[in-house]
C-alpha cells in the first residue's frame, strides 16, 4: 500500500492512492488510478482506520464507494 501526499495551499491535501495487491475485489489489471482532494483530517482518520482494520486505503475507499452507490440506489459493478 502506498499513499503520496502532495503539498497544496489551503486546508486540503492532494492524495494519490495506489491500490494494494491484497485487495480481493478485482485484479490489478482491471483497476484505474483515481485521485481527488480530501481534507487532511479525513486522510489521517482513514489511514488510522486502515491500520486498525489491517486493510489497504484502496480497499476501504472501494467499500465506501460501494456503500454510497447502494445508498443512492445505484448498482455498482463488482
């Protein structure tokens, strides 16, 4: 698992997340890089959660996306 934080002026950090090989949802060849700006406190909380749950950041983010799609009634591809 790797995460690269790039400096950004203001209360937000730019995060580039690369998905762990441990992720069991889809082979690496079927994944694409997705980056966005996230509040620095949220990044810190997410990193702590990943360590506490022994899961990758990418795996947690994929779960969150699936939960959002389910919440709003969209069917995500698995």
